């Protein structure tokens, strides 16, 4: 008995839409044709995958088990296809770079752009994640190098400082703080902050807690399981503010204002470093360090 990947896709899509008619429309085929294909699959398996009625197609108990297995198989197939396509253009090796900062503008974006321009035959894979996940990915060797806030230390992982980005508070038009010539950390007390759960969100949340906590008061910080772009959209509603790096100014956000935060040493900044395993001999990584050393000499 041979089951084809397309048969699995027919069954999974039908289950996801709980309807043969909607699944057929999405597949640009006749409902009768899709129904016939699903029936053929059921006959091959010797089980009933769906209970059909005027309300739609509901997976049976055995059908649900099969659908989840089919979904995992299709994910593996899609990943294999993606890897095969990637290998076809990575003639001079592969470099996987993890990062936790915004790519809207700034040093990180320019560094990536320079690498892609100078080494077009290297397969360049970017992985966006929080600092902790990036360190785990380094240890498991799923990435070659990470760009993340300075201060993370792990056995077997080396680091080198590269640049610092200004920290900016993001305020909606009309906010009272826009009247200040300068905005200090102390001016941000009593505000409600929203930060993303990924990227540098946890770092920003910890920084806010360290800077703004005082006797009897802790800052009100809301963590959203969403992207930085979505957080900035939430700020535009007017109930919250957020703190980002200067890289977030690469896109125009109507009604939003990015203002530097100041402390006793001047403009508040977030230091970034590159992290890599000291036993990684990937030639593509060495090319990355050649570029880093040129752009950000020690």
C-alpha cells in the first residue's frame, strides 16, 4: 500500500477546514473529486477518517490520530524540500546567524547586508530568537554565531563586543513626556510598559525593573507573546509605552515618537556582542569575523 504526500495534504486540509467544500475550494478542485480522493485514502487505510454531514466533515477518533501523524510527515517533507533548495545556492558553505535585535535599521541590518553582498555564494540563514534560546542554539550547533546583548556567559562559548545601540522610549503624539527637553529613567516611573516576549524584550523588561524599581513600587510591565512590530502597533493605541533600540526607527510609524533615554552618563545604550563556539571551524564563520573585524575593530 503506497500513500502519496498529496493524499495526506487532502486529509489534513479537510480536517483543518472541517469541510470538504472549503478544502476543495482552497485546492482549486471539485468537491466531488476531493471527496473521492479522501474516500480512496480511507479504503487504503481500512479506517474511516471523517464523519460527513450537511454541517461538514468532522474527523473521527481514529481520523484525528491519523491527521496528526500526517501533519508531522508533511512538515518533515516540507523541511527536506527547504533544505534541498537551500543547499543548491550555498555553493561556498552555509552560515546560520542568530539575532535578537531589530532588523529595521542600524548596525545589525548593515552587517547582514554587507555579508550577503560580499559573499553571495554562501547560504545565509537568519534565526531570530531571544538570548537564552540563541545560547541553546549555539550549544546544539544549530547556529554558528549569535548577535545578542552583552553579558551572557557559557562554557565553551566565546564572545566579542561589536557595537552599542541607543535606547529609545516610544511615545504616542500628545504624551506629556514629549514636552521634556530630555527624558530620564526617573521620568518613566508610573508609566505602563509593553514589551515582546522574544528578541530583546526580556532584556528590556529586566532593565526597566532594575532602573525603575523603588521602595514600595515596581514598574508595570506587560509582556506580549508577539513581535516588536505588533508591540509598536499596540503603543499607537495610547494606553502603553515601550522601550526599543534605535534600530526600530528604520520604519516610519505614524503618530509615534522615538526619544532618547538619558542617565547620569549620558544617552542610555544597550551593548551588543557576537557569540560563537570556540571549536567552530566553519570557513563561512571566519568570513563573517573578517567583516566584523573590519567594521568594528577592537
